[in-house]
C-alpha cells in the first residue's frame, strides 16, 4: 500500500532523471510533446471519474502516470484479451462491451491510429466520454526509457557502401524466388518468419513486433545473423532472448517521421516502422550505403481469405486472421511506407529494384530475380564479398 501511494512521485522522479541525463534528443522531445498533450487532455476530467486508458504501451503508461499525479485513482488499462491482470498498480480489463460499459471516460493512447480506437469503442456501444489522443505518429514509441544502442547504429553508417543488398519479405511469391540462391556477393536483410525457411540465414535479421519474438523465439536464438529490434522491445528481448540480447542492435522507432523521411537525421527523428518490417530494413540498408537495393518476396497482397505468406504454417495456431477491412488498411499503410523509404533512397542516389514476381510495387522499377543475380559478377565484387560482417 505504501509503494502504491508513492508510485506517481517515485516514477515522476525517475522519469525526470532519465529525461535529463540519459535520454537522446529524439526520445526527450517525444516525451515532452506527449506529456504536454496528455496534460491538456486530462485537465478537465472530473475527480472521481472511472477512467480507462485504451492500450498498455509507453504512451498509455505515461497517460496513466499523469492521471495518478493529478489525483485520479479509479483507473484501468484496456486491452484485447489481456494476458496480465494489472499494470502499474491498476487493473487491465478486456476491451469487450460488457467490461468497458462501467467506465465514465476512456482515453485513447495510440500514437498512430487513435481514430481506429475511437471507432472500435463506438462499435462496442460505449456511451461514456471518449478523449482521443491526436495524431502523434512522429513520436518515439519507446518513451519511458531510452534503450536504443545509438553507438552501434552510428558504427553502421556507411559501413557497407557500394555493396548490393536484398531486402527479403515473407510473401507467397518467395516460393518462386528462392533467396537461398543469393550468394555472398550480396548482403541480405530479412525478418520475422524467414526463420521458417530452412538452410537460410540472412546477414541481418529484423523483427519489430513482439508477436514475432513470441512465435519464433527458438529459431531466432539459433541465428548467426546480426539482430535488429526497435528499442521498445529491448526489455522483451532481454527477458525472452537473453543470450542474443547483448549483441543486438536496438534502434529508436516512430511510426512515421514528419515530412519526407530523412535517414541521416535518425538520432533526432528516429527510424520509421511504417507498420512493416520491410521499412526499417530498407532504412538500414540505406544508412549503411548499400547500392543497389533489390526487393524480394514483398507482395503486399494481404487478404482475409488468401495465403499471405510463403509458408502455409507461417503463423502459430491461435493467431487470428485479419478482417477484409483490416487487410485493406494494412496494404495501404505498407505501400505508403515503402514508397516513402524508396523515395529517400532515390534522393540519396541509390537505385532500388523490385524483383518480386507479383509486381505489386508500381513505384519501383521492376526487374527479374535472375537479372538481379546476373548483374553482379564475382570478379567485380570479389573484394566486397570478403568483408567482415562482424562488429
């Protein structure tokens, strides 16, 4: 009880310390913006109101801290099918209509899709007040602690200048363009369920979603690849993959930068998730100076009924399929993000080619997989192929 009463003061002091002495400019400015925004949103909530916060990530926890600091006590977090019962001394309830019906106010906490949270609450018939967080997708996702390994990222800048690279997705067309044909003349970036493709290990492996860690924990642990994760997953990796965590690269992530994407300014603007692991892979290839860049197995053809991946058992049992409306939103977001990154590549003078046979990326020049492989002979790249990929 003593700890619970002191919680908001203790956390405020810890946050102030990290903000002053340990946070990068990007995280510090993101945190300040969200603090100011959330303070304005909650200032008129009457004392004694039963309050729900839709979400459990850092933005939700920061709103929770502000509410507690302002004297509000009847607070809960809202999450679909929650695994935990409580967070920061407050209960976590399911987002179903019956569970949220007794609340007076619900505050959305999504930085990128608060409108979707509002729509969901309305569909559930919630009759109370909904306070919507504005569009803040340019803010860092990890806000309470600065866990990015910035020095490791800086060491990667320009480290592979002139090396051709493949960015490999997990679409169904990958069964037609076997990435195991790619030899050491090329660097390979891949992520998520690529671990289900036997006898293939990319040079660089990426995952930006916690569910990827849950589904493929054992396979990821066996990779000899350099591992990359967003900094908001660092504590998850420390817990789930303690053997590989010390050598992994953790990068600051936002959903989308303001204006054009600028990878040279990653320390103050972060990397874009773009709602797809392809987006940060492309950004790191650009940051490292890879040229040209070839895209493989990126189909962006999600549908509720169709096969969306190269492997029929890509997802573990129990993972729900998306609805048709959800898949349309996912497709639009992925197209926008990939087009943004490839435009940044063009501005940097780096050519990007699409080798996916589905030809679903009309804004990228199309060539065949065979043509991409034939473009770089072994004599031309014999010296580059011997580059040490360790750090």
